[in-house]
């Protein structure tokens, strides 16, 4: 696979987009414009971009609660993502989903209401693609801790046995909320579990966007060819706390956090672009300024969008609205 200048610059631009949007969302929590749960993936950009970019628009994307970067890379505009967390009508789920981002027109199926539910949802999406005879793939992002839950086995085993076109991407940032991996696993690599299902398991540097992109691109090609699923594990680190209401320092040493910040995936790409002569500092600065300008316009759209009207409570639900209203009156 040829690594072109346009690909490198696209990876860089989308990583900047992810980082800056999430930094702006963190500010909105402080300003009390985002009230609900917000799980940021700052530090994860090489994985969220490098793994999602090889997908087509019609491919299926399923992720966990830390899915802002993946959704941006899949094509959901920042205004619709930020607006969703702000509870505004412009949101991709009409302001009624919060962390439950989804956009079926872009293949974004969102997240499960239970940790681990995404494994079987992704397997189901892969089964649909296989039954329909398309060459679509499904991609499932998950954290290392979730691989200890039963649905991991159910989803991966189903995908393996039926050779479903699913790529399982583990974003291993060492901590499941406050629990270190070594407290709950006797293995170092989640991808080693792939051997028990008879499928490939690949471990990559999760802060190296090119390594991630190449590994996932190969897995996507394999899945489209009918050869079944792959587990890819990227070793990375989240700079923030588990969510925006804690900073992660009660269970992590500050020196550890700072050490990982020195491995910033975005700075790494900048150095690669400059050292290889692919781009100049001036070009990268122009890209950064353009990304920031576009994001500010998107934030303005989100901020100016109204909250959903009360009657929206009765739309996009399975229950008959009339029955639902009678239930409330009881």
C-alpha cells in the first residue's frame, strides 16, 4: 500500500479535528453547556483516525462511550456531535441521545447501552452484510477491560465461526476507568486471545497513525474478501480522566500521564511530515488554522440550535405515543 502525501495530510488534518473538537467540548463542560456524561479520547487520535479512515461510508461503525473521534472521522459534522452532547436539535440524534451518537446514513450505529454489547451488534452488522452479499465491513471499537466480559466471546466467536466481515479494534489505554490491566488480566496483549478463535490478532503502536492505518487497511481488505474477522490492538493512553468529572490522578501517577503526553500522536505525525519533506511547518500551521476556523463555525451552529420541542419526547420510540401518554397519566 502506497503512503501518499495526500493520505498523510488527511490523517494529520483529521487527528487535529478530533483533538480540537474534544478540547472545545471539555470547555463546554466547564461552561455548563454540556451537562451529561462526556468521555474524551484525547491521546487516542491515532487509533480513532487511523482505524476509521480505511472504512467506506456504507461500512458499519460501532464503538464504546469514547466515540467522538471515530464519529468525526466517519463524517458526522462537529456541529451535530457537539450539538448532540448539548442536547440541541441539530444533534445527530436530535439532541436526545447524548453519548449515544448515531447516524445510519454514514453507517454509524452508535453504542450499546451496556458495556460489551457492541461486540454482538458488530457481529450482527457483519452477518447482515454477508447475507445481503455486499462487501461491507463492520468495525467494533472497544477497551481492553471490556474484553473480559462475556459478549466479547460471543461476538468474536460468532464472527470467527461464520467468517463475518468484522474488525475488532481494541483501544488499550491500560485503565478500565480506574482499574489497571494487570489487576484483571494475566496476559499482556488482548490480541493474543485471537488465537483461541482461529483468527489473526495484531498488536500495533496505538500512537503511530500510519501503523494503525496499515494494519486496519489490511484487515479491511481481508474482511471484504470473505476471509473473516481480525482483532487489532493498539497500545495508547488517554490523557484525561475516564470522564470529564474526574481527572484520573487518583489512580494514575502524574509522572505517568506526562510521560505519555510526550508521545503525542499528533506531534509524531508533524515530525514525520517535516522530516520526510512531505510538508513544511508553514503548511501544517495553515492546516491547523483552517481546522480551527471551521470548528468555530460548527460550534456556533451547535450553540445557536434550539433544544428539542417537548413533543419530540414521543418520536423515535417503539411504544405507541398515545399508550405512552396514558401510562404517564396513570
